[in-house]
């Protein structure tokens, strides 16, 4: 098959969506399929190969690496000598609507993976919040209903879309990871030192973008409430909230025990997980949370805010707590004292990328034929 993946964000940005798209793309190629990735242009970035098609873009009026895609179907795709087999969108914004145009242009099925609860990101838009939230929900509903099949990562997200009024076919298929790579991470003193922990100091790890919707204020407050003065907290990632979070750590009296390590290359993450003693996940805005799966694969005891989505992902592994600092601190103390690493690794097996790509290909093949909304 010849598959076009349309995504609003891609390299050099690092986040869960980019990781999921890259994993899917490489797995499809390993099966012998041709994959094109259509994504906004990123000025100054030259790390692409010929399979990446960049659409002209403009900067957004907010301090972010994301770009505003201009609505032009690229000539490289319009003039392609061979027709596409599938268009697979990973965004409902401008790039997503370009995916609809491409699917109609080639008369092929449109698949949409629902990665993001857009309504939880309205704080980035300089308009009245209630109105913007309603518009985000309508966009999600209308885009999903334009697709031949919608992929969601959890059953909770399927229920959410049905409640919004989505009538399209929905398949529950989580984003996968290279399970072998994340299971093979090694505990290293050098990595622990980089994350701010000495050989005998318990290390709590957080991985993700430093943004308001990730609720990292809660993780810092929980660590401050943890009655374990020798413990250390490593915050891996970067984003617009970093300065605020560093100031909050200082106000809470934990700046000396908290290391803001910045973003790590994806190849460095397995050792980072393996070098920690517990993983904290305070976000309540995820459709899945790929870092949860990575932590499980490394055998890390997980402490997370209890949401339907996170409950689905953990599958009984880890500790789920209310969004309360003291409750999270108590759970972290338990995880550091006696975390179940075997249960975490067993839970991660469902997310092996080889299994996931087989399921995605099954959806693609089921849509082959003349009956599709795009046609």
C-alpha cells in the first residue's frame, strides 16, 4: 500500500504524537509499504528524507514550536505518479483538513487517529474559554464524522466520541512503542547523576512537555509533601511552563532536590526510565499518555491521577490516585518502598508496536474498495 500520514506536528518537535507517527511509519515500512508524511514546514530544520513532504507554514501568535499550516495541498503529492491507497490523519486542524482534500482527490479512504482532547488546550487560544471549548468539541465531532474509520487509544475515548455524537466507525487501537528498546534500558549512575540523584537516593521521574494541561504543579506539590527528604525528582522535558515550574519548586522548598533536565533524545529515554525508582503522571488531559507505556515497559512503578483513560492504559498496574498532593505523595512513598516492576512490564506487553501495526493494517485493508466517505 501507499499510505500518506498527515500530522500537524512532526520532527524536530518531540511529543507523544510525533513518537506515535514515527513508530507507525517505520513499522509500516518494515512491512514493505510506502509511507509519505505530510506535515508543516519547520524553518531551519533539514533532517528530512524524501518521504517527508512539508507544507508551507507560519508561526503561531503564541510562544510555541507549533506552526500554522497554510491550506495548500503540496505539489509533490498532487503530482504523484502513483495514487495513494490510504490517507491517515493525525490532526483535526488545517493539516487534517488537507488530509480530507487528499482523500477526496485520490478517491481513497480516510482514517483519523484521535490523539488529542482539543477542548483541554483552549487556554492557548486568546478567546473566551467557553466559546472556544464548544468550538473545539464541534471540530472533533465533525472531523471524526468525515472519516471512514476513527482510531482511539482507549475505550474511554470511544465513549467520549460517542457522547459527542460521532457516528463513524471507531476502533480502539493504542499507540505502540518499541517494547524491546524500552525494556532494555539500564540503570546507570551517570544517568542518575544527570537527573540529579546520587547512588543511594530514591528518584522520582516525570517525562513530558512542560505545559499547563500536563498539570505538573500537582507533581511538584506531591513531591513537596513526600516525607522522604533523601528523595529526588527529575523533570524531563521542556515547554512554556518551565520558568513557572522552576519558580514553584523554589516556593515549595524543593528546588535543591528537583532537577529540570530538559528534553532528552528518544534514544536516551530507556536508560532514564530504568535509572529511576518511580514514575509520576499528574495529567488528566490525555487520550492515552505514551510516556505511561514507556514507563511500564521499563518496569517502573507508576503513580498517576485517576482518569478513565489512564485506568485503561495501566490495566491494573500502578497506583491511581485523586488529583490531590497528599494522596499522590502517599502513593509515591509506597511505590518507592515496594513497587511492583513485574506487573508494570506485563501491562506494557499490550503496546508492542509489532502488534499495533498489524491491527492498523487490518483497518486499512478492511476499508479497501469503492465504499468510502472520501470517495
